[in-house]
C-alpha cells in the first residue's frame, strides 16, 4: 500500500466520523432543541400531576401550549438546519425524523382540543 492509499483511507475514516455529529453550532442547537421538545412531552405531564393541587394553572391549557411551542420551534429549526444550512449529520437527520412527527401530532392535538372546547 502506498502512502497515497493510506492517506486516502485516513481521510475517508475521518469523514465518516465527522458526519455522525453536527459540524456547526447551528447543528448542535438543532439537536438540543429537539431533545428539549421531546423531553417536554415527558416532563410537562409530570409537572402537571405533581403540582395540580398547589398551582391550578398547570392543569389548564398552559402545559400543552408550552409543549406545542417547544416542539414546533425544534421542528422548524431542525428542518432549517438540514435543508437550508446543509447540516447533514446522522444526529440531525434522526432528530428531524423524530421531532417533525411529534410536532405535527402535538399541533393537531392542541388545535383540535382548542376547537373542540369552543
């Protein structure tokens, strides 16, 4: 194996590991926002159940709307990150695949509940 072949192997190995994680700070922000949006679906109901008697506002429309805002912002930022800013790492693509359906579900759920209560 010549030295040019070994440098080719090294560069492709570095490229393969480079594309697993985001390369830009915007890509990392997109990952963080998607984790926050997905975690809100677990944390906010727990807050509602724990503080239902103490703070009645947690048992109203506030918690679903907070989740809606977090999920929609995360989905929008992830879509922009992958398509507009060309952040094509595996983590960003997985984040888009997870947060976009979650955001659509939360949006339809909250808007449907709001329309049903009118």
